[in-house]
């Protein structure tokens, strides 16, 4: 999947959580999908993990169909070279993700666990 030139890329891993909240609240499915590497995997509550762009697009589309209104605070990332553990706290829970720095210096998620607490 190519970057959407209208979407600002994540320059820091902490940007990913903030962008997710902003884009979800705007109902921006393609903006959400752009936060993930093409081969990323996302946990699905009560189901098989979504692997790859099309599967993640389907899961996020179902999520947006519920017209969510999110609020959350991205926590400082824990970095090791080109990898980072990111997390966002929200009312009633938290997320955990692994992000990878791309050759152009931007960040995308490669593993997403959208609810670790709550």
C-alpha cells in the first residue's frame, strides 16, 4: 500500500497512537490503515488475528461502523533501534503495539494488540 499524500506520516512512534485516535474519530478508514505495515498483524477480540492490509482494513472498517468516539493518551515509546513498543491509555483500558522505523525514518505498526487491559 502506498502512502496517502494527504495523511501525515508518523515521525515518532508516539505519533501512531495520537493519529489513530484522530483518524478514528474522523471516520478515516484509509488513514487508519496507513498506520500499519502491509504485513502487519492485529489481534481481534474473540477471533483470529487479522494479518495484512486487507484483513486489517476489514477489521477497522467494522470498528468504524460503530461510530466510535475515542480519547486516549499515547505513552512514551520504549525503543530498541528500529523497533518501538507503543501504548495508548484510554478510559477502561490500554493498547500495546510494536512499531518499526521505515527506511525513510517514519514509523508504522507491525503488531497491534488493541486491548490489553479493560
